[in-house]
């Protein structure tokens, strides 16, 4: 049986240039680092993309590209419709399909498969879903959720009562197959990293900046996108312990990550964006032996050690101080958990979960 992966995969060196999500592509590359899929079919961003920019080193990746639609500035935003048809024709009957999320640009493919190739098992890897949207987004939400709950099987990064697929498991992330042994923390320093999407709901940027402005003995490094760059530059200029790096290439980001002790995951719990997902930066930092400080407690990380802090601005300074004042032996017990998360969330574990779901053994 063929197993297909329908995902937003772009060539590694072209992700930022083509407007792709770094986090989404990192997840996809982590998952395909094993032999979980026989064929990988990328769905592409809606903007202009030249076919010449879509060269992959993996022979399993098959790009189905609607050149005529993509080259027409009117049809470009609707090219996904024709590409859905092309992908539909590519997928064989009696196979298994795994979708990475279910954005509106791929829902037509799901509907086509359900209606015209019912022997295909449609499964979902649910990474992000934002409930409670208003207006037209509310309609889109309803359609997406209806389709989600019609899936044969599902792996979700976070549990939610909104998801009713019984044939499912919860895994917070995937650790890639790698022979690299990442640097361990030998001595805990008061160095912190805030990275990724830097919007207020995802990163609590202004709260974090205000907090570290009051913690001069703690070094805060920030890298990512979509943040208030003017505010970031102002704080970095005023406070010598706050450093704004801009958006770094992944190699440079990892070099920075290995110099810090604490990775911050500062989700504002009041926002619906944070109800049905799991921050990829947590799994990435755990894999790289960093200490996690999170505003949310995640049941799917049971057995993994990390710090949980209150998201309220008035208590965050106190919470950070309390953590840094712990004895180093205690702090080190929260570090260097790469082997633990590799054993629990490896590609092998994911492959086994997908096989069990496909067989209906959950």
C-alpha cells in the first residue's frame, strides 16, 4: 500500500524566499527523515512560484505544478484548484494519504478523494487549528472542522474536544532521525531565547521585553518574524541585556540556540490560537538539550521536565527570578533531555502510530 504525504514542503534553501513557514517545513523534513512515506506531494503557497525553484534532493518528492495557472496573475491565487486535481489523479486507490493540516487550499483534494476514491484512507496530522473565528473565517472554520472530523485517522499535536476522530493518537512533535549529538548544558547560565513568530498572542513580545528590562542580570536573545521591529530595536538599544538578531538562517539560529540555557515558550493563554496546537520550538529546544520555560502546561509532555510560569505580566519577573535562583543541580535536571524525547517522539514512533491508525488498531 502506498502512503502519501500531502504537505507544504519547499526546498530547504528556498523556504524563506518563497514565503513558506520555517516551522512547518522543519516539521515536514523531520517527519520524512525516515521511511514513513513512499510518495511526498507538496502543496504550494498561492503566490508566484517558478518551477525551477522547486528542486528537491529527495526522489520521493513529486511536484505537481500548474504552470499555466501559476504564470497568470489573475489565475495564480486559484492554481491550487488545478493542482488539487493533478494530485487527485496521482493518488492510487487502496492507498493511505496523510495531510499536514487541512488549509482551504487542500480541502478540495480531500473532498475529491472522499467522493471518488473511497478506498483511499484519508488521515490527518493536526498541528494548528484556531477555533472561534468570526465572519467569513467562521464559515471557513466550520468547513475545516467538519472535514477534520470525517478523517479515517488522525495524529494530533494537542488534544481538544473539538476533534471527534476516535482512531487517533496525540504526539506533541517529531524528532528526526539523526546521528548528530547536540551540545549538552554543563553549566546553566542566565541566558534566554525567544524565537519564532513574535506576535503578541504567540510570543507575548511586549510582556517579555518589559520583564527582561527589569532583569539586568539575565541575557535575552530574540530572533524571528512578524514582531514589532521598532519596539525590538528600541529595547535592544536601551537595555544591554536584550539582543535583537532579526530573522536568522536556520544554521545561524541553531548556533545561537546552543549558546543559551533557557528556551521561552510564551503563549498568551487568552487567545484561541493557542488552544489546539503545540509549539514546535519546545520540541526543537528539548531535542537540543535546552531548558524549557512555558506559559502552558502540556499533558502530552508528561514525564518530560520543564518549567511552567504564569502568563500574567505582574508575576513573570518573580517567576523568572525564582527559576534562576534554583540550585544548579536542580536546573540541570531540566536540561539535556534529548535522548528522552528522541525515544518518545522519534520518526519510528510516528511510523508505528501511523501504521496502527491505518490498520484501525487504536
